[in-house]
C-alpha cells in the first residue's frame, strides 16, 4: 500500500479504511434518495431535511465521548463497537416503516460514525509513531475519506434508480461486516496506558454544548439568525463553553485537555482544518444551487461535474502526506490553503460565465483541500502524546463536523440574504404587488435551504409566475448569481485568514517542529517504536 510501511501497518491502514470509507460514503449517499424517500413517507421539507441533519447532529455531539471510549477501553474495541452500531442502525434505516424511525436510525448512525471516525484515526496514529510515516499514512487516510465523499452521490443515484432507496442503507451492512472481520484479524489493540477517571461532567457539557451549537447552525438559516430560539441556543452554547473550559481545567483527568490549545501551532492547525472544511462544504452547497437552480442540471450531471473537485482530493491526499513527511507540514498546508482561496475566487469569477472556469476553480479547491487537510491533521495529531491519540482524533473530528456545518449554514445564509435583498428590486419592473412578494418569498426559500441540505440533490422548481416570464426568470438567476458570489467571498475570507495565521505561526523546516516536540517529551522517537 505504501513504501516504507511494515506489513502490520499496511494491514492496519487497510482494515480501518473500510469503516472510514463506509461512514464518509454515507455522508453523501443519502442526498440523492431524498425525493424517493419523500414519495414513500410524505412529510414536508423540515421532516425530510432531518434525514440528513440527524446524522450530522449526533455525530458532532458524541465525537469526544467516542474519543474517551477509544482511549479508555481500546481503540480497536471502540472501532468494532462503532462499526457494529453503524451497521445495525443502517439496517434500521433500510427497514424503517416511517420517516420518524428513519430519522432515529440516522441519529444512531451518527453516533456509530463518530466512534468509527475517531477510532480509525487514533488507530492509524498509534500504528505509525514515526512522524514521517504517520504523515504519509494520514494522507492515505484522508484520500480514502475523499473517495467515499466523492462517489456517494453517484452510488446513491445508481442504487436508488436501479434497486430502491432502501438499498443505500443495506450496502453499509456488507461493508460493515467486512470492516469488523478485517479489524479483528489484523489490527492490534492500543489504548491510553494510564488509568484515568471518567470525566462525566465534561462529557455532558460537551454533548449539550455541541448539540446546541449544531442545532442552531442547522435551524438558523430557516428560523432566522436573530430569532429568539437561535439567539437562545447561541447564548446557551457560550455559557456551556465557559463552564466546559473551567470544568476541564479543574478536572484531574479531563476528557479534553484544553491546555493543548496553549500551543499556537496546534491551535492554528485546528483552526485551519475548520476553515478549509467550512469553505469546501459551503462551496458544495452554493454551487449545487447554481448547477441545479440556474443551469438546470440533473443531480447526476451536477455530481459528475463535482468530480472536478473530489478527483484531485483522491489523487493528491496521499501525495500530500509524503510531502509533509519530507518537507514538514508548513509548505503543503500553506500551498493548499492558497489554492483553496484562489479556487474560490476562480469559481466566483466563473459564476454566470463559461462552465470551464467554474470547473477549473473546483479543481483548484479540491487540490488545495488535499494538500492542506492531511498535513494539518498530521501536525495536530503529532502535537499530542500518543497515549491520548483518541482525544486528539476527537478534537480533529469535531472540527471537521463543526466546520462543515458552519460552512453550510453561514454561506447558505449569505446566499439567501443577498437574494432576499436584491430580488424585490429586480422583480419590481415586471411584477406588481401582491404577487411580487409571494414570488420573492418562494425564490428565497430555494436559496435558503437548511445547513445540511443535500450536497447533490434535486433542484426545487421556481414559482409558476417566475417561470412563465423570461424576464423574471433572468432576474431570479441574477439574484442567485450575486448571492453565490457573496457567499464565495465569505468562504475566501475565512480561508485567507487561516492562510495568514498559518504563514505567521507554522514552523519552517521539516524537522524543527518534530525536534521541538521531542524535546518537550510530546512525541516518540522514530524507528525504535515502529511495530513489526
């Protein structure tokens, strides 16, 4: 699988990759099946969107609980338990007699996915104590996750059309069984050798805090960012965050050792990962609106075009790990974030113009994501003692979940705000009241999907009064284009801020950071600790 890896390391990477592939595939495979699910069960947009939202919500809430389980009870055991839970929940989804049961199954899938994700990265990190080999392994790990994300819409579309929507859940049962068999056969157990008390207070505060934040991000674009419910949730999140930090600083064995954020390199690495995921998932949301609501592409064609972004991620992520091993994390990370920022600007310039420019921008974003995510993840994982790799993996996974959800919510809301602000003026010459505001509201609803709306899903039709008039349709398209450009500017600003912070903070040279951590006793030596 990779030159320089031992036989045991290759098997560990292969075995854990099956579970990782499964959970990332499921992050996007459901989206194209939403119309068929709605045909079977009925229900409005709110109920349907929670088929997607329940997965993200519970995955974010239970990330650190999964990390604690992995460190205390063993990462191999946690991986197997998480895979079994995910597989059983997939069967529940496939057999669901109602939308409510389906949503419960999706929530349980999220808990299993959190456990598999954390344990998978922790097992890989523990199996590769040498920083150079660890960087290459994490690059491969990231590439495998990208494959799952990339082919999810395509696989979901094929299975839904040829077999039925329930098959997209039953396929997880097969993959899950294979993953459990491989891990039991080839992966060695690892855990925190120290006996630590269970930080129950920290666990509960984290679950409630992240749950409140994630729910607020999911609902804010629909209910309004200034609605009493959303403001209350954000205030609750801030209060709980303060209580969580105080609790963890006082705890003898904290679930999340917040002192690690005193390390500026580690903190910037975590924030960089958040920024890149924010931009990637926000771009997926708004570009889907562009392809389907403006260009009129089918979900399958939109998914095919999106391969321009995901294909470079698949190819370059393993290479990025090798670059990080050779040159250190600074160069590939900064190059990657630069490409993501530049790619967003190119997409912005291409919106409303030739498709080729948009495709080029998507390719730059995908290449930049591949070059930045793996080195950044390696930088952060290498900053934490190996015996707490579960905790380290949980923190990184939490940033992935929160970054993607925030990207959906904020960039989607920017799109909706711009459309709602500009559309009345654009409609005014062609449409009088009272029909004008009704048409505006309907168009805005299309531009204001929930934060976890399908990445590649069916475009919702515009109102008949808009479609029947070519001028009104052109006006709606213009408003969409302006909103998408504004959202892309926000994404570019976030990644640009991460780029500046990384340029100032990330250490120069391949060995400087490694040597610094060794002197501090926070990483192991190289060859002496390699498993055979």
